[in-house]
C-alpha cells in the first residue's frame, strides 16, 4: 500500500474495518455458543487470517462488506434466539437483523439468498410469528434504495446491472439468479 493513495483510506473504512468488526462478532458468537476464550480466539484468528477473508479485506471488492453485514444479521438473530426463551423475540434485534441483511444485499446482490435463509432461520424461533414482519421491515429501506438506484440508472426498478454484462468472460452472469444456476455436467468436468 502507499500512503499517498487516496483509495487506501477508503478501503480501510469500507472494507477492512467491517471485516475486523466481523471478526469481533465471530469471537462474540463463539463465546455465546459456550466456547472457551481460547477456542473462540483460535476460531476468529483462523477465519481472519486463514481464509480468503484477509486478502479480500485489503481490496476494494464488496465481498467482505457483504459478508460482514450478513454475519452481523446472523449474529443479531442468534442473540434474539437465545433471548427468546425468556419471552417474546426482541423487536430491535429483528429490525437490526433485517436492516443488516438488506445492507448485505446492497453490497452483493446474490446475498439475497443468504438474507432469505436468515429469514427462514428466524422463522424457527420468533414468537409471536407476526414479529417476523420486523425482519422484513428492517430490510425495506435497503430494498427501496436498491430499487430506486436500478430505476434511476437502468430505467426499471427490477432491472439489475448483471443484465448488461457484455464481456464474454462473464456472460454466464446473465443466467439464473445472478449467475447461480442448476449444476451442469460440463461445469463438473471443468473443475475436476
């Protein structure tokens, strides 16, 4: 890195800092799940420095930012689940989880699948059930922002940037759900 590179501070603020926060949340989650301090720290260090999280935390990609928001949403849901045994599910935890999941989708559209699975996870413990609407309500501002952005830049709220990929190397991104399709034998043969 170079101290005279103005993008460096942006990368630190937008990617590295959220990645560090994700690591702190991972440690806290491990502690909540009854792991000892040593095991929680080991798990956190293995994630932070032994996976692609570290290199992706140093570049201006949305992957780690989306991961940080999605994991934070999961963290809030786990805390809400643990608190549910003593009464109704916390409204603030559900709103925060929905907002964080929505922000994750803003960073990476395919994280919408993760947000949907988080909703299904919440459905397993949220009581009373009508409080699940709080998760959706939390994600509405991010969804509105994304739809408004699409409308302004691409002419339709339901028109996403992946539809306009012209580089042949990335042409498959137009298929399925942002490039996610059913498995194919040709892909299997390519990776083996």
